[in-house]
C-alpha cells in the first residue's frame, strides 16, 4: 500500500507552549487552539470532536464555526483523516450509482482523474476504457489506473523523478491533443509548490511514462487551474493579491508566454 503523510493531521495531543497555535485544515489560517476544534479518529473508525484536546491519535484542526465544519465535511477532510484511502464509484445516465471500490493507497490530497478511452486503428476487444488517477504526495506524485467496466485497478506507483520542491494541493490535469494509439495520449500535470511556483510534468496514459518537471516563472499564493486550447497550448490560470492572471504553456518545448492579468 502506498502511504502518504498528511500535513493536515497532528501527531497527537500536546500541552507545551509550541502547541498553542494550529492551522485550520479548511481556511489554512494559523489560529490559537481556543478558536479551533480538534477532531480525531476513534478505534471504530469514526471521526469525533476532541473538545478537551486530550484524546490520543492524530488530529485534524478546524475553525470552531459551523461554516468551517460544514466545508470540512463537504471537502472530504474527515474521510481522509479516517483512512486516506482512494475510493471510486460510477454514475450512469439512468440515475443508477455503482458501489464504492477501494483502490488502495492513502493520500491527504484529493486525487485527480482523467478518462483514457481506447482509440486508433488497432483497438481490439480486450482494450477497455480506463481512468488514469494522479495523487500528490508532496515529495512525489503517484499514478494508478482503474477500469470502470471491470472494477480492476492497478497498484500505486510514483514517477521516477521527484519534483524540485514539496508540492501542495490536488493535481490539475490537461489532456494534450495528438494521435492516440490504443488510447495512449499525453496529459499535462500542474501543481503548486511550497515556494509558490507552479510546476508542470507530463505523463503518457497506459504507459505512465513522461518528461521531467518544468517550473513556470513567477509565484502565487493560490492553486492553479488549467485548460487546453485549440492552439495546442495550456492556459494556466491562478489568482493572487493583484487579481487573476493567465500564462500560456507550450508542452512541446516548455516555453511560456509570461503571466498576463485577466481584464
């Protein structure tokens, strides 16, 4: 099983002076512990509030207001605090849901997924649709695959090259237009580092190979988003104190156009 460290969880209750401030897992603000609620996982797997901040086990800290607790639940923070497993289900157009399947591994960040449909002239009956899954482990990025039609999945593995810095948040995936062969195509991954810079790496579906990490110029305090455009570039968007900005990334040579403010 691939185990990921979770930066949102503490290492147990502490009473020394260094434990008087904690980061809210929702707002990312460092606040006095009197303004936060600590949640821990019980032996039965339930997430419960630790109002006295004395229960053993790793804890998740959330601002002590209803809005923050609701946001933590919607974002799945409590579920990841319980086990960190990656789960999959499906939804069909007739309104039916599939059952949840545990894909294994453990992650503190929401995984990203992209469909890899079979394509090209050599597709046979044994070539199935599959989803490619990417998860951020901070110091490495992991990849796995899942076949919705069979429920089969692979094992988590990390890219051979580690990113130049610790990466934070969930990945952003952008498919690269090209000539797919049996569903093989390239996908760009964008992630923000703890240094505020945005990092890019591509990978090949089915093969999970690709090029090394590229860093975009500038820095941002917020996670990026990206979309592919008809000119073959990725339009990378982020926000900072000065507003929203966009940078065009050329995946062929790694060149960028430079950040431009959105009007």
